């Protein structure tokens, strides 16, 4: 690292410390959703491979969760693999699945996070399903941040699965379709989402400069704030995180009022 880069790094750390010092923890979001975008473009810009980009993105996750724990965040949802990602070439998808599986194992072994899968298990390889189940069981008693790992996740698929779960539940209870039609409401469907009784995301952060949801938590983000960051996910820094927290704290959430 040359002198110019060292000075830039020092200034960024000083600025991050200043932002952190002025952060009001009472205004910190309780649930953060993260669309971790830009791994492939980061790798291309660095003259590296797509697999290296995905690995670099995976390595950023625990660092990000550490920042969240310092600011009293309670739930984090990480979008690791969408249903659309299954259309990627096998020479990219297969290594990506292995990297994601390693991420789940690492989170479970850390001892600070409670891992919860959100997504459609049947879309995933059997080994991945087993890894997710073991991670959830191993971390069930941990009191730290709930980390939702969105793997094989699509927002429309989640709503379809929630309705299906609601119908099956009604059938098991002997509820007629007419009775269900009279009883169904937003709260009923919400209870059958992958996130169940969890609070909805207060803010969704998307990296890489893209300004769209791409189907992320369509139901839960009805009243969420959004923060779009230009930096690619592997290069996401603590100062970028703190800026998002500061931006959120400065907003007045009216919930349609």
C-alpha cells in the first residue's frame, strides 16, 4: 500500500469514527435486509474470476454482522441466492452453492448468530438442505442476532408458499373455504411467511448502485426504507454501513400517514 492509499485509509477510518460517535442507537433499525450485489463486477474490475468475487462477498458477511451487533440490530436478512440465480451457468452456480454452504456453516460455528433459512428448501440440493437444518438446530438457543439466510428465495414464491401453507393449515383444522375466505386478512397471510413472527425490515440496503428490489421480501418491505449504495458488496466498508444507519435515523417514517 502506497502513502496515498494509507492516507486515504486513515481518513476513512477517522470519518467512520466520527459518524459512529454521532449515531443515535435509539434510532437504529431493528431489522436490516441486505441485497448483496456486485460480486461479479467487483471481480471483473479487479481482473479476477467470478468465483473469487463470490468468495470475497462471502468473507464480508461476518464483518458486516459484527457492525450490526455493535449498533443493537436484532435481525438481519441476507439475500445469498435468488430463485432466478438457478438460471446461471453450471460452472458458476455449482461453486456458488458450495461457497454459500460454507457461509452457513461458518455462521453456525461462530456462536453469536441464530441462523434461520428463508426460501424454498425443495429447490436446493439435499446436502444444502441438510446443512441449513443442522445450522438452525445448532443455533436455536443463541440469543444473538437472528440471521435470515435467504437461499433459493424469491418474493413472489414466498407469497405463493405462504398462501399454500395457510390453505393446508385450514384444511388440517377442518376449516371450509368459505370460512377461510371470511377469516383471511393481512395478519393471517403474514404469519405464514418465511419470516413468521419476525418484525418487518426497517431498512433494505442494496449495494453496487442498482436501484431495484428484484423481488426481495415483497410483502415485508411494504413500509421499509431503502438505501442504495454505489460500492460493490465485497468492497462495502464500515463507513458505508454507518452512512446507511445515519441516513435511516434522519428519515421520518410516516407509514402512509
